[in-house]
C-alpha cells in the first residue's frame, strides 16, 4: 500500500469521487485554478473541467446563491431530459 501525505490522500479522494459520479463538484475559495492553499485540489480543474471544480466568491451569501442556482439548473435539465 502506498503511503500518502494527508494532502495527497484528500486529492486522491476527490479524484475517485469525481471519476465515480458526474454530479460531484468541488467548489470553494481558491480551489479551482490555483489548486488550493495546500494544493489539495491541484489538477482537478484540468482533469474534470471548470464546471466541476471552481472557485466561489469570498462572500458566503453569494457562494450559497451560486450553488443554489447550479442545483436548480441541474434539476431542471434532468427533468427536461426525462431523467
């Protein structure tokens, strides 16, 4: 069994879940382009795309509204597609 640092293990978990389920997203402050302060999300945006790994605004209210909008769009598109 490979020995991983905590940051490497977190990144690995993100990769496993993003690969397993297309509805999983990683969002937060500085997780997209920069890969996070500790690099725990490094490479995720390149591998899974900007729609699934993205930065949120610093204001929590705006981040919540952004996520609510994404969920609404996801549900509406599934309903329209008959899923």
